[in-house]
């Protein structure tokens, strides 16, 4: 029973309208949680992590561990003046950040967020779940192009064009590596992919190692992690923003609430990437002792920490190198992985 | 079992309403102080020169064309992966795997052809080739 069905069964009515209300309430709760996760990890956690990597202290004056900087920053950013530059293409310029934020949130509709107090926190569980989640994750690049082209700024346009080049290079390795786990699971439904990872792979000294696909097929896991870094645009693949080359890329001209939306969408995109990795490679919400929901959040934050680590530790590749890595390296490797996985599944 | 796409539609509505409400809240509390020069586009503090919407060399257009082909191919691979393990147990590995191997093989040969003809590379501008000796 999904989260939506649990809520709509509490309503006095039934049918499509009750389902819609249930879905809206469920998504409001999940999205609010995601927003607060972004607030904590994006405003506060990011600074602390980067500071730890570069041997600094970062925010520590606002409340305990500087945590109240979250409130201060949220109010500060929302109350900034919105500067609309000369000659921007108005509807597209306004819609760009909206498209990015909404599309990143859309993916969370099908992610199995696990159990909490007996509630299954998955909003919907369609049969084509994995195809849907890949589809929504790539809508964001439309928003990037809209933002880049409509800003009437040369840096923004270069950033938007680079974002397209990056997506062209990494979308196919990402999706092909992602579907290689479907060969094991035999279903695109995310709850079934999670359930298929619950079986025991081997028992080591009485401890049962579950057959998470990261253990079953570590090669696919590594490929997917690399392609996911490019998908969310973090080092070594942050060429669309590239602060030392093109100022801030596609988001150069955004201020005030639009900047907040751009920032929000980037972090939600990273969390969506983490949630996809957790679902198809790390057993979803599975884990000992703690509730499933807590494990899911831990896994998502683990992937987030990995992206921040890469951001601090790895230099950026050039855009032409990125095309070469994508088309002459990862693409071939991802197809080799698919064929190898198919042979192994066939022989077992 | 209700239709899951109703809930996804509900989430889509909420995912649009929340950013829009943030824009509305911000428009209520933010100041507006128009000043001369504030709305100039950012070019590292200089006065902007020239037009942005010029004819621009998209240096990866051949790759974009290749991408369309491979993207459609991944769509065709999706259903095969779903039925694969059932097909192996029902018809044997040869008839489940071989057609897909031929399909991927044809695309692989296509990629090798495109690679040898120089489609899979960043096409540098004439000026970049002069200054760096090839891109």
C-alpha cells in the first residue's frame, strides 16, 4: 500500500478525487521534507563539508554549530532585489528555474522512501517506474538551455550550450547502465527492484550479505556513479557552471528568488541522483535496526557527501575531454556491461 | 489498487505550486530600487560589448545527431531487459540474447564508422586550430 493510498483511505470519499487529494497531501509532506533536507545540507552542510576539506571552520557564529545560518540565509535570499537584466527573453527566463525545480521534484513521485512508523512512504508505484525516473531526471537540461539562452549573457549562453554537450555525452551511459540491473530484477517497478535485492547473496560468518546490485555488479555501480556525477553536474564534470571559466554559467544573471530556485533544483537533482543510486544499487531503504526511511536518507546523504568530496578533490575536465570520455569511453563500457550482465544472467 | 499516475499528477501540481508560491512570497517582501546601470548584463564589470544572440558554432552537432540514434536505441533496449530472464528460461539463452547482440553490434559498427570519420570529437574553430595547432 503506497503512501497515497494510506492517506486517501482516511478520507470519507473514494475514487479518483480521493486519490488526487491523497497524492497531493503525500507529495506535500515528501516535498517539505526534501526542502528541509536541502536547507540543512545545501546551506549549512555544504559549507561545513567544503570547509573540512580545505581545513577551515566555516559558519559557527549563528546558533549551535552555526545552524541558524539556514534561517538567516533563507530570509536573506528571498528578500533580495530581483534584477532583471536588459534584453532577457522574459517568459523563458522566468520559466527556466521553475522547470528545473519542478522536474527534479517530479522524480521523487516513484522513489520508495521506505517505512516510517508502519507507513510506506512511496507516493506512487507505476510499472514503468525506472523509465519514468530517468525521463524526469533529464527534463532539467531543458530548463538549463532556457535559462542559458534567454539570459542575454555570453557566459550564460556558453553555460547552456555546455550543459547540452554534457547531457549528450552522459545520458546514454547512465540509462544503459541503469537498465542493466533490470536484467536481474526483471521489472521496471521500483518496489520490485528493491524487493529483488532483499535476497541473501552470501553468508559471511553468520552475517547475511544482501544481494544489492552494487555487490552483485560493482562494475555497473562504478559506471553509474561516474555518469551520475555528470548528470548532476559536479566535479570533475561541472563544465556548465565552471566558476573559474564562465563566472557561473547558465545561472549568471539570476538573482533573488530565481537564484534560490536554481540552487534548490541543483540540490534536489543531486538527491534524486542519490535516491536512484540507493534504489537500484544499494537495496533502497533496506538496512538493519533503523527504520527504512532513515536508511534511505542515510544512503542519499552518502551519495551527496561523495559528490561534495569530488567537488573538493577532483579537478574539472575540459569540455572537449568530456565529450571524448563520454563517447569513447563510458558509452562502450556501458554497452559491454549490458552484454556481460545479460550473458551472466543467462548462464545462471 | 488505484491508478498510480493520479498520484504522480498530484505531485506535479504540488511541485509547481511550491516554487510559484516562493516566487509570490519573495515578490511581496523584496525591495525594488531601479538605478541606472543596474540592469546591464554581467560581463565581469565591463560595459557589455556586442550582441549575445549571434550565429554560434555548435561544436558538437554531429554528436547531437548520433545521440538521437542511440537514445532511441536505449528505448528499444528497455523492454528487452524486462522480459530477458523469463525469455531465457522459456526459449533458451541463444534466442533471447542473439537478436539483441546483433542489434547492439549493428550500432557498434555504426559508432566505429562515425568515430573513424571524425564525427565523435569536439570540432574546434579555425582560430583555435591556428593558435593551438589542432583541437
